[in-house]
């Protein structure tokens, strides 16, 4: 991974050519050493090669990497690990190429449901803000159909596209979740 951190590229657009290789190296490192669950990867985070978000109960870690090949549209790849004995093998989390922003945990009908906020970056101004619900079963994430819209079946996802209308807005301004984790306010 150090080979990509050298000063051979002058800006993000030039460095984008290495994103996929960096993500593959990070994934390989996590798979070969799953006991690294608590390892902070400080240098990789400081260099913007990796973002780590933990669940509120610290049982799960999510690793997000930019695998874009250039341009204004961004593509992200996310892995997750759960803390258990010595087998913390990372698994792929399908967030439809969006950037994982935050993880919330709520209790619903005796189950912990994880609400994952993410942002799909379509261009310089086009963003889709996504809130997906999951629960863990048999050591993997399963979609949790908890959201309802008028006269529709329950869904595991809410999304809202800004269509270049709200500049500078992030997912925390779109989905506001109360401190009690009982209410979700959608812009």
C-alpha cells in the first residue's frame, strides 16, 4: 500500500488510477489478518485511502474505499467485519457504490436494526442520499424491511436525490435521527 502513497501523483484525479489497487490491497490485508478488527489504520485514513465507521455498539466495523477511476462521479466499495472470537473475516456490503456516512442502531421488535446512511455521488452536484436498514443473522447482514410509504409494501431503503438543487447538503441534513433513535426526520 505504501507504493501508492508516494508523491508521484499531484492531485486526486491523477491518483484515482490507483484506487482499485489500493482497495484490493486493503481487502487482502484484512482477509489475511482478520484479528486486526481494532487496528486503526491511521496512516491510510489520514491519506484518504480508507474510512472506518463503527457501529454504536462497537460490534461491527465498516471500511469504505474510493474505487473511482477518475471523473466527477465517485464509486465506493465497502467491507464490514463483526467482532467474534478470532474469525473476523471481512465481507462485502452492497451499498450500490455509495459512500458510507454513518451507522445507527435501533431496537425494533427485540432485534437490533442498523440504519446505514450513505451518499451516492453522481457528479459534482448530483447526490442521492440513502438510508438502508439491516440486521445481523447467522453472521451476515440481511435487509430489514422497516420503512413504509403511503400504500406501499415495507422496504429496506429510503433514498432522496437532490438533482443538483441543494448544494453542500450532506446526509445528516437529509436524515435526522433523534438521540433516542426512535424517530427519523426526512428533509
